[in-house]
C-alpha cells in the first residue's frame, strides 16, 4: 500500500513537472525544428544531438518512476 | 495588460473559492465520466443537468457546465484508445491511431500524450480567451439590433454549413428550431402563438424539455438498440509517462492542433468535433511519414486531442462576447444563463466580471484537475467501463425525470420531454442531426427580437440591414457561404473532410 501511494505521489509530481515544462518545450522545440530546416545538415544534426542529450535525464527519471 | 492581470486576479479569487473549486471539480469529474462512457455525450449531460443549475449561483453553475464540456474532451480519449469506441464524438479520430498504439502495448504513452496535449491546448486556449474576448466584447457593445440580427443569420448559416451530415437536413432542422422558438406569447402584442389553447405552452416550449428530450432521452433510446460490446483492450495500463522521443514527435502536432483547434472553435458551427477532424487531416498532410497514420502514429493522437480541447474552450469566445452560441453545447450554456436570469452578450463582461473572469480562471484550474484525474487515476475510469448499460440508463432516465419535474413542479414538462425524446429518436433514425435544431431554437427568439427592434427603429424600412456596413458585411458573408456550399466541388470537399479523417 505504501509503495502504491509513493508511486502515485511520484507520478503526480512527474506529471506536474511535465505540465509546467511542456509550454516552453513545445515552443522552443518547434522553433528549433524551423531553424533545423533552414540550416545545413551538419548544424541540423548538432541541434538534434543537443535535444537527445537534454532528453536522457528525463528518460532515466521516467524509468525510475515507472 | 495591467487590466488583464487585475481581471485575471479577480477571476482566480472567484474560481479558487471553496464552493467554485468544488463545482469545478464536480464538472470535470462528470465530464470525464461521460467522456469515458460511450453513448453519453456532453450535450446530453449538460441538458440533463440544466435543472440542477437552477438552484446554484450563476458563476458556480457555469463553471460546472464548462467543466463538463472540456472534461468530456479529456475523458473521450480514454475509451477511444482502450476499447476503440469513442466516448465522445470529437474523439472519433483518436480511435484510429490511439487504439493501434494500445494494440502495440503503448496504451500508456497514448493516454499520456492525449492528456498532456489536452492540457497544453486547454491552457493556451484559455490565454486566447482572456486576451481576445475583452476587445471583441467592446466591439460587440457597439452593435445595434440590425448588426445582431445579421450576426445571428451568419451564425446559423455557418453552423449549418460546417455541421456534420446532410446540408438539406441541417437547414430543415434549423428552420424547425426557429419555428419551435415561435411558440408562446408574442412579446409585442401579447397574443399567444401556436399554443393551441394549451395554457402550459403560452410561455413557449421549455428549453430544458427540448434539450433533454432530443439529446438525452433520444440518445439513450438509440443506445439501447446498439449491441453492448465493450472489451477493454488493456486491462492494466502501464508506462503512462511518454518517453522523450514521444514528446519530441508530438510537440509540433500539439502546437498545430492547438492553433487549428483554437481558430476553428471560434467559428460559428465549429468546436471540438470539427477541430479534431481537421487537425487529424492536417497532420496527415504535413507528416513526412503519413503512411504510419492509422497504424499507431503518436501524432495521430496528439493533434486531434489538442485540437478538440482547444476548440472546446475557444468556442466560449462567441458565447461570452457576443452571446451567440457556436455549437449546441454553447446553446445549452446560453439556456443555463437565461435560466439564471442573465442576458447573454457583451454586457456580461462589464456587468458580471466575476462570472466572466471566474469562468476563465476556472478553466486553468479545471485543466490541471483533469490531468491528475486522467493519468494517475486512469485505472478507476477503466473499471467504470464495466458498468452495464442496463443499470446505467434507467438511473439516468429517473434522474432526468426528477430534474425536469423539479423545474416548475409540472408533469406537463415531463410529458413534453418524453415527447421530444420520441421525436428525437425518429430524427436519429432519419439521420437528422438535432444540433442545428437547438441552435435555431435558441437563436430564433433572439433573432425575432432584434429583427423587430431594428424594424421599429428604422420605421419599417428593411434596407436598414444593408445600409449599416457591419450588418451588410455579415449578410454578404452568409450569402457567400450559402453560395459556395451548394457548389458541387465545395460540397464534395465538405463531405470528404469528415470522411477522410
């Protein structure tokens, strides 16, 4: 029971974090997609890698919660 | 900008009061509930709850009804994804990719991205309402009866053009709605019209009876015909939080869905349903991997779910600023306002700022409640899908009967509702959408009032509608809409827009 409650609390915290982060993320990510389409392939790949790096801690966090 | 923040401050003070928080919560819970249960939509639920709002204060009543509407958009996605049955008409397109994702063991991310997309869209569209409603209301304050009449003509025609299904049937239903609105005592002469000596009809046909009959009772009768087949695909949903890749794939779709939904929600006849279909079609067109659509593409869930929520919320703009309903749910909201003695229109914002801004602020709070309700508590909603209809429907009918009777303690109202239920069922069988009827029924008396007022002011000169520039523009747009919709190419495209998705 305690484990379930802990899981639910972590889940709510994670959702709260996503809800707050989703606003800047959507706008910044979509702008970066626009930039990617306008620059060279190499620069576009670098931007892509940057987003991959940012996402790694998020994926670890999600795995830990789930 | 300063005024906006102070108004929003007032709104949050109203929305965060214990009473309004409770009704907001009740609204979103009920909305999610009816969104989850296939067969009962927000129109039917709001129609059924109209008598209940009679005893509430106007702000709490409207906060609750609004919560039901946008809550249903959240809940509708759950059944679409898990059992391939849309709980709500605007979630039909979510079935296509959502259910495929569930079949691939990705029901969790599908539900997660649907909720996150809905939350994003809900919050952005609330900002749009807060930003655009006040200037629009100021413009609307300058409208005279001629402009209002022309605006209503445009509203009705646009609602017919953008409505789902046969155009001729939609026009017929609008006219029938207008005719039903004529029943009752003439305000100017005091003569009873079409009451046939029935004293109960001298006040006109009750709005609650029509709404509850054609949306509530008729929908229940029609659902009883359908075979009950509800096999929950994913009994235990895990991995609700989307991965980073899921978020990256969905972000542009969420943004496009929100923008398109917000725009379509404002249009007369628009709202959640049109927004979700259009967003799915757009997403399929702009996607580099359009072949993946229908096979479990996360964009196919993110875009329509964001769009339907954005559309549901921005459809409040014409209601709150012009007093014109853009879809049947908004028509019911106008009914609820009238029951409370509030004349819908731009003056609501100036005369009742606590209602206007309280409702806007409650949408933010409601959206947050919905994410919590729809993600960590998803298991509860899945369990609810196992409640058999044979137990659910009699309870709803009893509740409706008591509700209608309690309005004026009159058995005539109950009989009238039952009669509209039967007629509504016949309309369903004839594939006549009742939505245009309710718009005609609500707008009919308002149109008549403004038409007569405009004619009195112009001393019987009908050219007044063409002499005033705003009125003329609106009539020209209405005529243009009618002309283009009868063009075979446009008519075909209109039908395709709903079928393609």
